[in-house]
C-alpha cells in the first residue's frame, strides 16, 4: 500500500483534510489532524515525517462531473 492509498475511509478523509489545511497554512489544525491520524495507526512516510500526496477516496465513491457540480 502506498502513502496515498488507504483502505480506511476515515484515514483517507483525514489525509484529504490535512492536504487542504496545509495549502491554507493552518498549522494548528494540521497538528490536530496529525494527532487523529496517529490515533488511527497511520504512520507518515519516512521522507520529512509528514504525510503527503493525495489520498484515494473510498471504494464506490463517485466524483461529480463538471456539469453536475
């Protein structure tokens, strides 16, 4: 399993949330999300110690097409 793929939908959601928080530079919230990831047993990749990359949505989830959005 790569760093961007997970079977746990909660971990996947937390990783997506974390990515958005990093982009908005909300360090306090990133730390809170990191704490929740650690509680769920997620281990960040060795490079830099921070999770990175996009997570994949849970199986069966569909993305909206641009005309539906």
